[in-house]
């Protein structure tokens, strides 16, 4: 599929092959295939309704694809329910932030780490075992506060997530995904509504995390963000992949200009 | 913000004050009422016993429902059915094998085996009911559990398993006639007060004028129930303040997010549904079992409705609220009308002596309305007392409407009871 890209490196962390999703008669995603390299910050762009969020939903198990396969770190996760996908270390955020409104910001964060001892009912209620739960929670609490600091949400720690502003919800959602220390995060417009200063910081943060080995797939409509921060860039149009390439390649691709960027670029 | 932090750190302490304060207040009010009605000491004490007993049994079942509805958002309309399963299982398992004539034999096991069996079977029935329903949208669980509850009651009411013999062992539910529960949770308490050292307490109580041993035994049982509520509270609070409870809350808020964060929501729902139904079974045992006689009529869906109202009064999602809502509902909305009905003659005479008017009970609601318009409050109240059970239903409905509009969070539902096993302050400030 990819017409031009980086030198094909190590085994892809995420491999999507011939993905298709139909809603009744509408085909929202058609023959979508791409590979994501570990440690990359890949961009996914396309006009409204191009099928980006649907692709995310199919990968993350929120929706079941009509056909095609998805492999994550070599394991097939095509029809896996979303909690299994997350257990494999592939997390996602939602385009329209879905906070757990009547839970505090801290509770939202502490929910995310996988396989917590205290998620077992026996551990939660049995005196000796509960102490081990508490020990683990103290460690998680430290990490939660670090993330709150990084995302400038400390002062809201004890507020209900439902009382956060739109931008703050986006931040919390990103922080919550990172709290789980996943190997890869699918980010669906995480920067929409975030103020420019914080946006810059967050992008720097994403690069730092990427260097630590995290992998990101980022949906974003802001071309400056995509062109300056993402490599490679996948372009979707009307449910299919138009092209994959570096920022320069995308900028000079006629089909992309016609379909998406418009004549002014 | 600091106030709520402070509150959450001290939840155990002031909450106990609320609960005991409420009970003390109820005791004062009911003591006043009974003294006004010239009750003798045993009657006064027995009234206080009754509100303690009803408060405790309601608190238990409301705490169990709070796990479902308050924490996880599971709309379980089968509360009455699960209580029935618990108490009938207990009665059958620990019923004597050779009871008196015309009685239905049981399996002859000890009371404790019966209690455990009742809890476990109620829990298992809950799990089985939830397996298909939890796959579907939330509303289906409500329909399935309500239907199941009625099926359970109708089966108990039918002759289907009234008395059956399996491999030579005879047992049964007694059908519409009901079932005598000889070996019931109050039996050991009664036995305690009838022999040394318990008998010394009975003698002392008799000496100070509580001249009915059954009242003393009843008080003993009410105290035991109070202790069970305490233990249950600790248990559900541990669930609530743990990562497990956090996942339950997340399921209530948005299942899709909980799943996207790697939580197997179906597993959590099945577990908590089973645990909650088991606790409802326990509440059924301690509540109806102690009457010494059970009958399918006790397990109509209106009990489920009452339990929901109690939870809404207290505030869904709050364990302290569950206890408070349970005792307010049980004492004020459930027991008080019944109490006034039983004592309607002296109450009405008392009212008449203050307000005047006529104690002749109006026959129709029109007449009662006429009495009210004619400012004959006594006659109006006489009508109310005569029709108290249907008016109670209307009253509870009105309270529900009021709460939904004005205070949907109930008394305690607005509070943040953080779902974590340690305080979530920064730095290691705890312990
Ligand atoms: N649940 C659904 N049922 C029916 N159609 C849907 C559903 N979800 C998405 N679609 C359709 O699929 C197409 C792709 O939608 P999708 O949300 O994936 O677009 P997108 O690329 O994320 O757009 P945007 O940039 O606006 O977020 C749209 O035509 C949309 O109407
Ligand atoms: Mg989208």
C-alpha cells in the first residue's frame, strides 16, 4: 500500500490489513492497510468523515470490523473485545472526551493501570491482602500526581471529571491513557481545544515518551502539528488510504492536495 | 476542596455520628409517642425494638442494592425474589426432618449451614439471571430481574414444589400455605435468653418492668442485627474503597471507557451481581426468617420498590446514606403508619381532645375531603388511618417524585466517597 515511506525497519508494532467496516449500507472504512513502527509518532489525517475514528474503533475493539485483520506486537487482535486489546498494551482515547463524570480526576487516573491487585474482590476485602492493595495504591498515587502536574490538572485532582472544561477533559483523557503505561496509544484529536502553550508542551511530551519507546498514532486536523511532529503521515479519504509518506511527500502529493489540503497549499 | 478532603479522610467517624444520631432521634420521637399513648414500659421498649429491627433489615438490603444500583448502575428489580430464595433455601436446608404433624420436613441441617446455603443459592441464582441479561442493554436486566422475582414468587406459591421427595428425602416450600421456620436465626438468640447466663438478663429486665420475655429476646435479636449491619457496612465499604469498587463506578459511568481501559466489565458485573444477590438472600433470612413463618405473599415487588425508595432517600452510591435511608424509610414510612393504624383509637381520641371534631370515620374519599374542607381534621385523619396501607403507597410515590425533582442525590448521594484504599493526597502523609 505505502507508496513511499521510511526504510522498512523492524517488525511493526501494529499491522492493519485490508480493514473494512460497514454500517448497514454505508462503507465507512474500506481496504485500509498500514503498519506502524515501534517508537514512532504517526499522523493520521483526512477530511471529516474519512473514517479515521472508525478505524480507531475497529483497531481498539470498540467496534468489530466487517473484515480484515489487526495484529498488535505479532498477536492477532482483530475480533478481541476492547478490554483484551487494552490488556495487550494498546490504549486509545476518544475523539469526544469520555470522562467518567461522577468520578474524581484522581479516580479517573487510578482506574487506568492494568491488573491491579485490588481489582480482585478477595484482595479488596481480606485484611492481610488489603494491605498489599494499599501499598500498590500508594505507588500508583505517586504516579497519578506526577501526571497531574505534567498536565496542569493538580488543582482539579479532587473535582468530579464532569466539572472539567472541554480542553481539560482532553488532557485528562490523555493522562489517563498514559497512567496505564501502555506500549501504544491511539490518540483521536487529543489536542482539540487545548491552549497553544500547553499544546506545545504536550507535543514535546509525546516526543519524549516516543523516545522512551512508546508508540503513538495521532489523528489531528491541525496541519502544522501533523507536518512538524508526525512521521510518517497516513492520509485517509472516503474510507480508504490515499497515501502514506513523510511531511514533504504529503505536501507535494497531488491527490492529497485535491482531496484534502485544497489548492492553497 | 480542603473540606471534602478532610471529610473523606474522616468518613468513618462523622458518619457513625449521623447514624447513631438518627437512631437516637427516632428513639426519642417514638418514646414520646408511646408515652403519650400511655404504653407500659414493655410496650415502649417493644416499639423501640421494632424500629431498630426494621431499620436494620432495611439497611442490610439497601446496602446490598447500593452495590448494584448505586455503585455499578445495575438496575436490579428482583430484590424481593432474591430475598425469597435466601430465606426459603435456609428454611428448607435447616428445617427438621421430622417436624410436627401437617408440617413439611426440611433437610435437617444446622441453622448455620442453612444460612450459608441461603446466601450462596441466592447469589448463584443472581449470577445465572445476570449471565444472559448483562450481555444486553441495561434495561433488559431490569425486565429480567423483575420477571424472575415474580416467577420465583409464583413457583413458591404454586403446588409445584410444595412437598417433594427426592431419593427418599422429603422437603418443600409449603406452597401458598407458607412454611414454618422452626430453626430460624432468632432461635439461638431466644435460647440464649432462656438459659444461664442470658436468663439473668431476662430476669433483670422483668424486674425493672419489661414484663414480657419475648420483648427481651426481640431486643437481643435487634442488637444482633445491628451488629450484622455494622459488619456488612465494613464489607461494602471495603469494596467501595478499592480498585474493584473503582471499576464498578466506571462501569456505572461509561462501560465503553471502562472496557477501553482494559477492564473486563462483564466479569465485574457478574461478580458484583452475585455478591449483592447473596447479601439480599442474607437480608431475607434475617428479616423474614426470624418471624418463624414465611409465605410467598411477603415477596411481592412492592418490597423491591420500598427498598429502592429507601436507597434514593439515603442517596444512591453512598453506603452511609444506604443505612440512613433504610432506617428513615423503615421507621417513618413503613413502621409509623402501621403503628398509627394499630393504635388509631387512642390516637384519634387524643387528637379529638385537642382539635375537637368527630372520630366517626368517613366512608369514602369524597366524605373525607368534605371533612377536610369543613375543617374537621379529626375525621379526615380517621379516614387516613383507616386506609393507611393504600395511602402509604401514595405517600411514598409522592416522596419519590419530590426527591427526583428536588433532591435526586438523596441525603448523601452528593458526597464524594473516593474509591481508593488509601487517601489520595500527594506524598506519603497517611499512616
Ligand atoms: N456508528 C455509526 N453508524 C453509522 N455510521 C457511522 C457510525 N460511525 C461512523 N459512521 C459513518 O462512518 C463515516 C466515517 O466516520 P468517522 O467518524 O470514522 O470519520 P472521521 O474520519 O473520524 O471524521 P472526523 O474528522 O469528523 O472525526 C461517516 O460517514 C460516518 O457517518
Ligand atoms: Mg473522528
